[in-house]
């Protein structure tokens, strides 16, 4: 450490200045304004440039740096000296020992008492690591943005106190709300959520605010026309704000629905298959018991269908089956079920029946509907139908019991129809 008692002496002033310069963590270089040669360099500068301080004094930029770099530095110095600003901040890079390093430099012109420039003081901070961190962050943000685009993820921020809402680009896409039509208020979001879902989602948000916890909800939002998107929303509280993401899971939900439909539907007719029928009855029978209601299971087997298949081929046979399936479905209410359980065998369950219903009337209506002529690409065909029935709860308490009884009765009905087959 250098101690200076009298700064009036020029040499002492020089020692004091150099001591202050060397205490700085960043590179400092002082140049003469007239010759642009170096008069002072601190320890940090000497270390960065790889040359001792004494050897650097008196040198110009051309003696230290590569020609292109030196020309740029001198041009900046001359521009600063001719400017009225007296200081500039810029960034430059140096190739030191084969390694490129970046510096942010602030240059200041020091005038004498008459306003004549005497020195240029340049203080340079090594920002190489900061730039690398910035570049890493940009790369990470770019990757996250690409991932968000691929996954259809929107980011949002909500100020709970002011109700101000901020959406990123993907939020506008998910909610089909243009930036021009977005007021930036919480109500913009509320207005897009499906009427059947909004109460549940808001309740979860309110609970999250109350508990200062995160929330998750799956809900539907309005899309183009009368369609809806399926959204998985996540959020968490930080102070007076809530931050979160919305993921467009429409494709996933629709794919799952399609898979469930394929797993529970007959591929030809679209009617329920045996699995769907079993699932339906497993839920429906206990409900009927609780509400003291009845249902009837009807087992249908087509007559005169095999000759159509044999003579005209399966394509025409399939057309007949599809038409019959549509007729069956049209006679079912929303809580009934029609299923295909074999090649030309069907089961229909009519539920929510009162004790006054007449099963024979139901069977007659079905038979009349199904035996009407069916138009195909090879002409019109007619089929017959044999129907057996079983009633819940009088004749059976399980699906298996009901099918067994209805199947037996269907065969009895078919025997009676043999002469007309």
C-alpha cells in the first residue's frame, strides 16, 4: 500500500493516481489526447494484455492490438475527441492468447482548465462470461419457445389486485382471441370458458388464492365457430400475482375419445359393442334399483339376412347392417343403448320404464321399423327379425341373466318364423 502525505508534489500525485488505478478490478488505460499513446495502465489491464505496465507506457494501439482492432479503437477515440459528448460507452472484442474476450468500455475525455482535451480515460469491464450467459439464456429461451410451440403451451400472468391479465402469443392462439380484441382484463378469460366449466375452474382459482397454493384444472374454451378446445391449466401464487401456463390438449382429448369409441364401438355400424354394453349395464342397473325403475333387454336376430350375404356379397350385407343399425339407434333415447353383439345379432336396452309399459308393444314397433325395405347399391332388400326380451328386475338382476332369458325367447320366436324365412 502506498501512503501519500503531500499531493502537491507532481510525483506524489502520480503515485496516488496509479495506486487508485491499480485498486480498480477492471482494466483502465489512459492515453494522451494528442498522440493517443498510453500514459497509464493499471494492474488489471497489464494482466489482461499480458504485458507489464512499464512496457505498455508510450505504446499506441497499433503496438498492442491487431491492425483491425487498433484502427477501430483509434477511430472511436478521434470521434470522441471531436464530439461534444465527452464520453461514450461501447463494446468490443479482443483476441487474447487465441481466446476471444468481450469488453464493455466507457471512455471519458479529460480537459485542462481551458477546455482543451488532455487525456482519454478508458475503463473496460470483461463481459465475456455475461455474454456467454446471455447467449445460453437466449438459446434456452429459443428451445423453450420451440417446445412451447410444439406442445401448444401458452404463458399468462394475472395481477389479482388490478385484474390485469397478460398473455403470450400462444394464449391468443389457444383462446382464439386477437390482440386487438384483448382488453387485458380477467373477464377476457372468463368470457371464453365453457359455461359448464367456468364455476369449477373459478372455485379452484379462488381456493388457490386462499391457500397461496398452486392449482390445476382441465376445461373447455371457445374456439372458431361453435367448437371448443380442451385446455389443461396450471397456476401458482407469487405475492399479489398468479403465474401459469395453459396447455392445449385438444388433440390428446380427441385422440382419447376416439380410442374409447373404437374400444367401445362396433367398427362397422358404430353401435356399442359387448364391452360398452357391459359397462353401461354395470352402471345402469344399480341406478335403476335406487330409483325403483325398470328396463327391458331386447335380443334381436335377423331372418333372411344370410341369403343376401351369400348371393350379393359382404359389401351389400354390410350396407344392410349399417342401415338396420341406424334404424335401431334412431328408436333409442339418450339413456337407452343399442349394441351389436354378433354378425346379425343385436341387443337393445330400453331403460327408465314405468311399471305400465308394454313389452309386446316395444317389440312390435322394433319389428315394424326393421322389416321395412332397405335400399342398397344393388337394389332393395327386406329382412325379418326375431326378438326375445327379459325385464329387470322381475326376470333378472344381472346382464347375464337378462341375456340368457332374452336369448331363449328369441329362439322361440325364430322357430315360429321359420316357415316365412
